């Protein structure tokens, strides 16, 4: 049934991200490093896809290839039917980094305005988008604060608002909550799901936390290192509107178990 | 948790304890030590000359207190005493009209104007060079060695050349002196700004990349604000160097006005008190200029939200 649904989606719309036989090799002084090898992946509109794997498996590199921050050495990739380069020039995606990367000399509103200024939007449009997106990440009222006056979690929410203000259909997130503590992370995960439900964006999310990946995703891509490749792709059958309680259900634990098995099998622990 | 166990800190009964706790105490102490060394050095350095005077006058057995008083009151001492310098500065600033050729304020003003002109040109030049160097590999490779080697030439050697060359093409007055200030002050600004413009983190540059920002946008919205603290640090060095440049620029021209001219005239006539008062004035001026740049820095960074 799942296959039939995928086939139907294929027929009606092109995938948002279509990766075929993609490889990326870094040339270093110690010889070539195969960061990505023969990656095949399709991401459909409205999907929440997580890349999970140990350090060095290429999950961040793959996300950076989608964002045109790295260039593949072989294979093909399209984003909204365009090359990543064209997609970047059209500002087709919003990117959230591991750190909030807010500019310390700009207020929170000023930081969110940054991409809007670069896009050349009118002041009125900027104000509107800032207000809307700060509301969306529950930061209304903090417009005039400087980044250092906010907690780490709030800073990361501001950086999400900044990515959303571009109003992309695609959100790329590189371990955005990796530096935050468990409690804040749980809270932000829940908020992120609500946000995703509200905006109906396609999200690609890099993480190394199994519960985070299972809780958030409709599709989990397990990667393994040396060379970086896809080991398993898991379609989640958890309901789309989930709360943190879903983590206690057998379905959740079953998926988490499969992810863990994949991580264990794909990783040789002899180093 | 009901008992109040607040213990007052033990009180130190030494009268100096309170003084040394803040910054005022140590500052006063350092000044006092400097003055003590200065007075001691003045007595020791001026003694041989004073003994010569006594010998010629046939005075013998001069009491030590007399010797000390005399060594600190010579007209042309090897090293003038602090109070002589202070007195000279007082006489040539407060008691003279500013328009007078003998007013130290008049001379300071002359030097200050070429310092400021040279500093402004030097800062602008430094920033422009840094922008070029950061954005172009060719400029980096071709300009940077010249920028560095320009500073290895002793300024005393090149200053007369600059004055002579500029005079030959008909430029005289304030500008040649200012050029020497520029020569010294553009360097720290260039080096500081190159460092500053290159200092944004990769993540910030990647962010601009994801917005497909142009080079100009990346410069104005990221690189330049990032470099502002570096700019102020280099400007503090630059403005002090500018003052040195202006004074040095006044020496080879036989200038009649300016702190450099006062130094020159003082050494012609052995007026050590005049030399020292010009030196102290130059130091005070440099200190104030650096202080003013520091104040502007504080205000700017506060406005930018970078100072907490």
C-alpha cells in the first residue's frame, strides 16, 4: 500500500529532492576521503526526513550538497527540479545551522531582517514577515533584544525564524538542537512538529539522536561511514500529529529499534 | 534556615588598605615612583656640572642639601626636574596668549592639525587597502609585501625625502607633514582591517551564501561590522603613530612652528627644559587622542550592541 502511494505521488508530482548515484570525494593530503558514495534518495513534498548516523557518515555533507555549500564529484541531484546552485540563487530553501549564528551587532528582529534585506524586500514587508515568524517560534516581544540576552534555545528559535522568514518550501536543518540540553530539545522538537504541521514545509533534518529522529520524521535515512552511504531508509507509520507521549508506544520503540540496529550494523567499532 | 548568620567581613584597620583596594591607590603609587626616580636621576645627572660651578667659584664643603637644591634649579640641566618642566608648561600655556609664537598650545595645535589630517588620510587609505587585499588574491600577493616593507624603512630617513619631493612638485605647508603621519598610520589600520575583514566565522559566511548574497552585501552586512572592533584597535595605534609622524615631519624642514620645531629649537640652544616640556606635551596629546578614539569605540560598540 505504501508503495502504491509512493508511486501515485511519483506520477502526480516530481520529488522535491531527487538524488541519483551521488558521490563526493574530498582530496586531502592523506589521499582521497569518500565522504559520500552512491547516494540514491527521493524526498517528497511535505516529508519530514531525518539523516541519522555516527560522526563522519556524511549526513551533514549530504545536507550541504543539497544546499549547494558542497559540490558533488559524481552523480546528479535536483532540488525542485533545478540544480542546487539554481535553487540557492532562487532562495528555495532555508538553512538552520548547528549554532544559531546570529549576528551579535543585530537585534533579534534585525537578525531576522537580514535575509529579507538581502532579498531587497520593502520595509513594510520585512516588518510583516518578522512579526509573523517571531510569533511562529514563540519569540514575540523579544524583537529589540540582542542575541546574548537570550538563552541558547531562544537563540536557536530565532535562527529558525530567520530561516522561515525567507518563506522557503524547503527547510534544511543541520543538528539545530545538538548543543541544547535534553529538556529544551524535547520542547523545541514538539514546537518544530507543530510548526511543520502549520506550514506544511518539506524538512530535511540532520541529527545523531535516535529519539529525535524517530519522534520528528516521516522518513528516517540511516547513514554509515567509510564511505558515507545510505544503510537503511525507514518510512515511519506514526501519526503525523504526535506528542512527546508517542515515545512510549510500541510503534515508536519498534522504529527506534530498527534505527539502532541499522546504526550498529553499518558501523564497524574496531576504530 | 531561620538563623541569620551574616558575618561582616573583618575590618582592616590599616589606613592604606582602602586606598589600595581600588585602582586609585596603585595609580598614585606608580606616579609617585616615577617622580621619585626622575628626581633622583635629575640630581645624579646634574651633579657633575654643579660641582664644576662650585669649583670655579672656589666653594668647598657645599652641604648636600644645597647641592640638591642647586641641581634641581639649573637653567640648562642635563635632565630637568619635574617641577621645572611643569613650570615651563604652565608659563607657555596658561600665561601666554594662544596666538603667541611662544605658546606651547599654539605649537601643539599646529602639530595636532597635521596629525589629524594624516590620520584621517591614513585610516581611509588603510581601510581601502585592506578591502582590496581581502577581496583579491592578486592584490594580497602584490600589495602586502610593499605594505610591510614600507614600515621597515626608518621614518627619519624617508621623512626628508617626502618633504623634498612634495616641495619639488609644489606641495608645501600642512600636507607634506600630514603625508608622513599617513605613512605611519595606514599600516596598523591595513593590518588590523585585513585581520578583521577575514575574521567572520565560516558559519556566518555560509549563511550569507545560502541567501545568495552578493560580495558587496556580504561586505557591508557581515565583514565590515565584524571588523569594527579591529578597526578601533588599529586606529588607537594609528593615531599615536600619526603624532610621531607629524613631529618627525617637522624636524627636517626646519619648521618654525609645531612640537617638532620646539624640540629642534630647544636642542639648538640647549634648552632642555623646553625640550622636555614639548615632549611631555606630545605625550599628553597622544594620550588624549588615544583616549578619545577609545571613547568613540566604546560608544560605537555600545550602539552596535557589541559591548555589554
